């Protein structure tokens, strides 16, 4: 990854790859509506720490909204239309979330993005996310849109192989990352969060990740 692909432009976007960008502060003015929508979802489908296929418990608490939700247990990783805790469909994706995802994708050349899954992740101090690819989806033509709310984080954006060097990308409240096309299957993760409370969310970071899964 060359330095010319990692420059901040005058409009606040940070280019991470040919088709990968950080949109600085894009969601900041919408944070209140987004967090209200997240709270509504969590009342129906509470945040929980899922089990990995290896029998470990994930450090990130999560839930979903949309037609499909991402789940993990001893049987593996997959998308499912039903919340395994309740046996009911996942809550519908609230309009403020859907609009932001579509707006962010369109801003970086992915017009017409209609996510059918939104993963809602809650990070606490010390929580991390290991480098991984998002490849449980059926269609890799659609981008990934990831929204950061609350505490600062360091996003790791790597290459197409796990061993490729990952670029550390600081993210703050309201930042949105969009990656797709030739960059869609890049490895990515999050460094352990430092406990620097945010005025709105305290010692929490909420991450919204929008995908076209079905």
C-alpha cells in the first residue's frame, strides 16, 4: 500500500485503496438518530457475546437488524433471518441507518447500495477485533460501510493476504469507512480500545457495519 493511497483530501476523505475510503465525520450530525435507532433494535434483539466455532466467547457484544443477521456458534459463522435467542426475525433496519449507509456508499461511487444486514457491535476498553475478511456474504459486488460512534478506535486495514502489513487508521466519532470493488476482500480489524471515554457514550464504542449478505 503506497503512501499516495493514504492521503487526506480537502473534503476530509482519506483514501485507503483504489476503492476504499474514510469519510471523516460523515455520521456526526446524525449520531443522535442513529443511537436512538440502535437502542430500539437492542430492545428487541439484545446485545450479546457470541460463541466462536472454536468454543471461545467473542469480546465484542453484538446484535443485528435487517432481513439477515450475522451469527456465530460452534457450527460456524453464517447469516440467518432469525435471532437465535428469540426465535423471531431480526428487527427491521431503521430508516436512519439505511439512509446513512446508502449515502456513504453513493459518496464513494457505490450508488444504489441497499444493505440487507446491519451488524451492531459494542466495544468496551480492551476489546479488539482480529484481522479477518468479510466473506460470508453471497455477493462481493456490494461494498462494506462501517460507522464509528463513541470512543476512538484504531482500524487496521490490510491486504488480500493475512500476512500483509495492515495500515493503522485512527477513527473518531462519526467517521465512516467504505470499501468495495478491488478492495472488498481486504483483511481488516480493530486494535484493543484504550479507555478514553467519549462525551456521548462514555467508555463505549458502537460500530455499525452494513452489508449486502443475501
